C-alpha cells in the first residue's frame, strides 16, 4: 500500500477526486437502497419471525457498517500517527460520527428485533455488549477531540484511543463463537457459504451495498468539510498575524 501515503499527502488530489466521487456514491446508495427496500418489503414472512424478519435488512447492514467504519477510523488514525498526514487525520475525524451513527442504528434496530424474538429489548449478550462498547469508544473519541484546544495533541490522543479501541473489533466479530450467546452466528460470510435463503439474501446484499455507498459518500463529504474548516482557520490565523 505504498500508494496510500502518497495519496494522503496530497489534499488537492483528494479534493479533485471527492468532488465527483461523493455525489456518484450518493446516487449509487439511493438506487441500491430503493431496490433493496422494495425487495425487502416484498419477501414472504418468515415461518418463525413473521414480519419482524424485515428488520434484518436495516439492522444487519448497520452492524456491518459499524465495524467497517471503525476499521476506517483505526486505519486513518494509524496513518495519521505514522506519516503525520493532515488528510489521514481529517479522514479519521470524519469517520467517527458516521461510525457512531451506524452503531446506534444497529443497537436500536437490534433492540426492536430482540423484543419479539427474545422477549426483551436488551440482554447483556456478548455481541450486544461488545457493540455497545464500540459505540462508547466512538463517543469517547469524539469527546476527546473536542475537549482539547490544541488540535495536534487532540489528534494524537484520539488516534491512540482509536487504535487501542480496535482491540474490541475481534471481540465483536467472534463473540458469538467464543461465548454462548443469544445472538445467532454468522449466516452470510461463512467458509461453507451463506445459510440465509436467497429470497432474503438478495435484498440484504442490495441494502449492504447501499450502506457502503452511503458511507463512502458521506465520508468524502465530511472529509472535504473538515479540510475546508482547517484551511479557513489557517487563513484566519495568518490574517491575524499579518
């Protein structure tokens, strides 16, 4: 990945790329999302879950994206610490609120799904608890950045927190395998292939891709906004000195 430092060291190249990529990903997200929702609402009721099975198409992609966004946050934080690239730090800062939003959506929809399936909105299940911890890490990252006036120190401290918090990712992923939990195991990404019926797998695939495209679009927009903010503050500081 030798291209990554080169790309991240050139904000102008990124701005040129994101100018057309952000709306393109946004349009793709809308199209895939509409198709996924149409297919999702057209599926038959599940023999065990009834109509509540349709929460699957909102909850599962949100859970996937909560982890994917954290991978992006941790990766950008690592590059910012090692290579000290402004764009990498801006990417990390921009990813945190998006990851927190996806994680919150996963928790809320999971609670709504858990009530008819488990008889409770919340149980201290290993998967649920580890996802809640990830949500709290997102919040702590954002709070830490906002609490320090020195932006360089805030960026470094938050990046270290993000990398330490990445320890929780394998716990989230493998919690259903390591402990006895109420949460079901993987039914899509399995070595022996998906166990989910195709009638449910296809709308889930469309919704998953829609979430990825939406994250890509919003992430690029937020990075652009963060870069513009930093440029404006730098220009104001130069004007104040001059």
